[in-house]
C-alpha cells in the first residue's frame, strides 16, 4: 500500500471522527488529537525511513499555519480544536494545501452561514450567539482538495 493512500485514509478517518465529536459536543477530545498527531508523526517517520522524499520546511510551515489559527481561537472567531486540527492537517498536506484547506472551509461555511441567516430572518430568530461546528466544513474542503485539485 502506498503511503500517500494511507495518509489520506488516516486523515479522513480522523476528520470524520472529529466531525462527529464537533457536531455532537462542539468540542474535540484531546485523546483523539494525540492519536492523530502520533499517526501523522509515525507516517512521516515511516516516509523518511523508507527513503521517500519529505519536505521538512513544507511540513514545518504547514504546522505553523495551523498554529497561527490560535490567535482567532482566542478571540472566539474559531474554535481552539479547529486550530489543533489544522496543525495536524498541515503536517500531512503541507503549507500551501493547508492554506487552501482553510480558505475552502471558510468559503463553504460562509455559504452555510448565509443560508442560516436567511432562515433565521424568515423564522424571526436571533442568529447572534449561534455556534457552528467547523469540522464538517473542513472535512468537505479536504474532499474537494483531494478529488478536484
């Protein structure tokens, strides 16, 4: 089995688990994140030992791009768990694809927010204070990147 297919499988499995947790509880469990990081690190070490090319700089900046999302998470713009997930996806996808993942996720969630605001306006409900799970949109964006880009 090629390591790239394994990377995609591990990433999508963890994203689906995190999506389920985010939808149900609006949080991501630390134990799952630790397992995710261990799996990603193990895959990168395996690639290194098997002689596959690894761009350390790209991985570092991919993780760093996820770490930068802690600033919006402190301002309650983004969830802290989402920033942790973007750090892990940055290690798998690299810098450019991780940024693409972020921006596609934000684009998809903005479309959802538009429909939610119209729905709330029609039903005369307040939209202020509503929390939206972002991980389903991150998972969708990940699938878009793999299948179309």
